[in-house]
DNA sequence: AAGTGGTCTAGACCACCGT
DNA sequence: CGGTGGTCTAGACCACTTC
């Protein structure tokens, strides 16, 4: 059972996507939502906060909450970690496994995973395509003691859905380091580009809620097809 | 007068940076902070939420709030918009003005600023250096009707501090689109790289609290010296 | 002045972690 | 089981926008 504020956030998000507020671009007031859903104003505010963080709306004190012009599906939204499928809903998203093996952490992986060299890990390499265009190549390592089981069937689909739903893994937070570099020859072939073209790289480190690292990955993105979007509020 | 939750967040942040929690890596409990600062638990939670979003700490239900290993000063943290000076505190940050003029929006700028072609704007081009290494080249346009005044002296320092503190401009939120491309010849010279090397680009659109766009910019970053960090929680 | 979002409180109860 | 974070409430008062 999801908490109320999440349910309400999803409700309002659906309304936004369905252009319910199109005439004025303005949401209902907080008091109106409180009455509508029979919840307290603070719960309404928590719901709206989620939408603010996702970049759907902005708040103006004394005035209201307004819908933003939003970037439909050309960007990878850095606020939504669920992966490509949610960013590119309505488009064809495909995953091609390129490698899958059980091995042990070499020095580089051990350093990124903060574990000893030789720790057992799963290695997965996958090519992702959107609308039949190569999108990114992804090298992932999963710590075997934490993910317990993986197979070739699972990695064709969403590894994360499997870990969350079937393995009940409590995924907590993630760091992503974003940078540019020369495209390696091996990846150039897969992305249908040339060696030493630019590449947009993202190094991921994913933690369980208790702070343990269970996954590190590096995604090499097609520089022409991939742009990342970060929305920010000037608070904090 | 900053709100309590912000003040407390800054207090705790200072404590973290000064290694006050180093022995256990664990913050005080929410109740302890509530007593310590004589505030309600909800206010403590708002303060801690800020630190979570900045990537300083993570929360474990039933257990406590823990300090993360943090990435001292090698990354541009996408959660902190204040600019380079705060990301690279303790390092030499320099800004060299390359161009400053009053002009009008051409088609590209008008499109990005969602304003008519011909709208009066300030154009600013600056080179940023960190520890004497070229870091990025930045092309910015400011909508003249909203920023009112700028001069060559201001753009040497922090334009944003000036707009916020002296002009009392209410800066609200920003979009950043991050991507990779070939480095242009003109920027290669400034960054001491070669034409067609990779470049890490960031297109910025900055809004006032009322939703008006007052600044658009494009930063071309040195691919070897710049990495961006995004920390995320798996909530929302 | 009325409307609407922003801050803050005090307290209740639940969910999860550890002993 | 006790400790600690997560959700939620009802209400007060402030700050800003709009008319």
C-alpha cells in the first residue's frame, strides 16, 4: 500500500499528462486538493513536492501551482531513475544482451564497488535501442552476495524490476557521474558510430537502503541520440 | 531571515564537513536534534531532507541517518546550483570575460528564451578556469527587460550573486540539458584542446519564480577536467 | 482585503531495525 | 522489545500576489 502522498502525486500527474489543467495551466489550490482527497494540507504539499522535483510544475507563493511546458520524451530525465521505458513511453525500447557471466571483481570494479578484488560478481553487457536506433551500451556488475540470482532471461528485460519485485531487494539511492570522452572502437561498432567520436558516459553506483553497493555500471551513450535533463529548484 | 529548517540544515552540514560524526558515521536522532535546537520533529526532518538531496547523508528507517562517503571536490554537483565556487571551495576559481554586449535575440536565442526575435538581451561570453586549468566556455543571454542592468565589472564576478543580492531578482528554477558533441574550433583554442575532441555541453534555461525565462546559456566543458555528479533517491 | 502558498507546531500511530 | 525513522493530522500564523 503506497502512502497517500504518493497516490495523490500519481493522480495529479495523470491529470497533468491528460491536460486536465490546460486552460489555465494552474493546478487546484492546496485546500481544494485537501478537500477533494480528504487529506490534510501537509499531505497535499508532499504530493506536490514530488511533482515539483520531477519538473512537472512550479510553485509561486501567494499565487498557485503552475504546469510547466514539459519536454515530452526527447530527454532522459535525471530525476526518474526507473529507466528508459518510463522516459520513452510510447516509443519502442529494446534491450539486447551481449554478454552474461559469473566472474570476480578485478581491480577497477573492486575500487568502484568498494569491495575486495576477487569478490564474486555477475557481469552483464547490454545494448539498448530506442525506435531501432542504438542508444547506449551498458556494462554492469552486480555483487553476487547481494543479488543472489540472475540469468539470461532476466537481463533481457528490466533487471531492476526483477530485483525489486521478485527478490524484494531494498534499493536505496544511487550516484551518477556524467562526463564525455572519446568513443572506444568496440562501442563505436555497436552504436554505429566511428571510433573517437564523442561519447556521453554515465558511471552509476547503486546502493541498497542500508548503504551497501550492489551494482556498478558504465553506460556509453550515443552522442546524437541522447540528452539528459536535470530540473532544479533554487532552494536547498 | 532564513527559515529554521534551512539554518539547521546548514548547521548540520557544517558539522558533517568538520567530521563531527566521524566515529560512527551516524547523525543524532531526529528527537535529539528537535531538543537540541528546540524545534519540532517535522522541522528537523525538513532540514535532513535537504542534506539527503545534496548527497551528504542517507536515511535508514528504524535505524538512523548516516553520513555518505562524499566526493570532495572533483565533481560539479548537479544539486547545488550556486556555481563553481561552492563546488570547488579551496581551489582557485577564475573567470575571464571574453565578450560583453547589448544586442537582440536571434532566432536560436528567441526559441530557447521563448521570446520574440529582436527582444533586447545582454550577451556575455566567459572562460572559467579552476586551478589555472581551462574548465569551460560559457555563452549567456540575459533578457534585458528582466535583469535591467549589467556591466563588465559585474560579469567578472558572480552574475547570479549580483542579480540575487543587489537586483533582488527572484530566481526560481532551472532546466539543464546535458549532452556530448564535437568540440568547435573556437572553443578548442580556449580550452587548450583540439578541434573535434569530445565536449561536454550543458544548455541552461533559468526562470524567475513567476515562470519567466530571464537567462539562457550554453556551457562547453573541458572533457578531461569536468565531471558532473547526480545523487538520487529511489523515492518519488 | 482576500486568496494562496510557506513555515512551524504538537502529537498520534505505523513500519522497520536492532538487541 | 525499545529505538528510530515514515506517514499523517489539525490548526496557527506568516509572506506574497492579486484585485
